[in-house]
């Protein structure tokens, strides 16, 4: 299936034609060969669309009077979305749910750096599936908003700070609710000590970097883009992204996982408004690396 562009006439524009990207919905000049927003290439001969039948992000072959082709396309893209999410998160969600329901402590692999290498391979495999699905749609990661720019890199630090503040606000709110109900405060579990070895390895740092791309490209950029395309609802896309990312963090405990909703919500809203995923990826990596640095400093001080 090919991504196509449609040519529309904007009101109050002296009938100036524009090409609307079928993937991100950005309007471009009629003679543009690729979308200025996501980089998706336009076909040489855009197909006409019957006025009033299209919706944002709908290829012209699906917007006209051909329901069988439309539903076939929706089923294919829905299947591909499910495939990527299953490969990427079926295992983590299952393990997280098992830990939550059974009450057994989270068990880490005992082979040192091998556990990180295993995780890196798993996440690279999921990213490979994502790349395949994007290729099948005649797109690439740039269509999800992954484009390098100094502006995007600079935005990652304030985004991380705002996300952490939102996370802390959620945690304090939960603390107040639980404290008022049971007269016992919440104790945030030391996740770093469970996930990391006493000595932070190079493989663990590489894993943190890969994981930033893995989570944000799939559970944020790809999931939100496809849900918005399938439902034409930005709100539903945000809810699905936040819900899924929260679901596979329950192994850290209910209060901690729920407190992450503030962070995930900030990231999702930012992406929905800017269509730029690089700042979100870098912010994710910064947050995780800062946790590792704090853990390493604590470990060294105890050892000294």
C-alpha cells in the first residue's frame, strides 16, 4: 500500500491548490514532491478525491466510493499495528501483570550483562518490525517525526523537567490519598537496585539508549499516529499511549506506575502538538540516565 497525497482547494485562498500528506495531515504546496513535515514522498500523479468524502489522513483511494478497498486498508493497518505492539510489549505486559497479581518479587536475569544484551536484541527486533511496517506504507521513521535538529535536542531538557515534575505531582497526590485512607504513606521502591548490578555496565547504558528509541518510537509515535489514523481522534491516541505505557510498569508497584501517568501524559501531549519525537526520545534517555547516575553515586558512597 502506498501513501498518497490529495489536492484540495482551501477556502479564502483564491483557489490555491495544496497537497495534504496522507500520513501526518500537513498541507504542502501543490508542486511539493515530499511532505515538509514528515518527509513522506508524494506520488507523481495524485488521485482526485470527491469533495466532502475525505477525512484527515485518509488516502484518496479510501475516501471515494469504494468501501471494500477502504475496509481492506483499515484491516491491514490494524493488523500491522497489532503485530508491532504484540512483538514489542506482549512479554513485558504479561510479566508486569504476573508480578502484580501473584505478588512475587520481580526477578532479574542472573547472567550479568547478558540480561541487558538479551533486552537490547529484543528491542532492536521490535524496532526492525516497526521499520518494516513503515516501509510497507512507503514511509520511514521521519514520518513519525524523528528528524534531527538543534531545536529538538534543546527541547528535550525542559521536556524532561516538566515530565518529572508532573510525575512527582501525581505521586504526591497518590501519597495524600493513600495516607488519608490508611494512615500509612507510600514508599517508592528502589527500582534501580533491582534492575542494575552493583556496578553499572556499559551494556546497561547502551540498553537505556536503545530503550528510549524503542519505547518512544513504538508506544508513543507509531501507536499515536496509527490510532489517530484509524479513529481520527487525537484524544483516543493519547489515552491509548498513556494506558499501554503505564500497563507494563506495574511491576514497579501500583503507586509508582500510576505516578508515571503524569510523565507519560506530558510526553504524549507534546508529541500530539508538535509531531516531533526526537525531544521525547532524548528526554526519556535523560531521565533514565539520571536515575543510573544517582544510583551509581549512592553505590559508590556506600562502598566508600
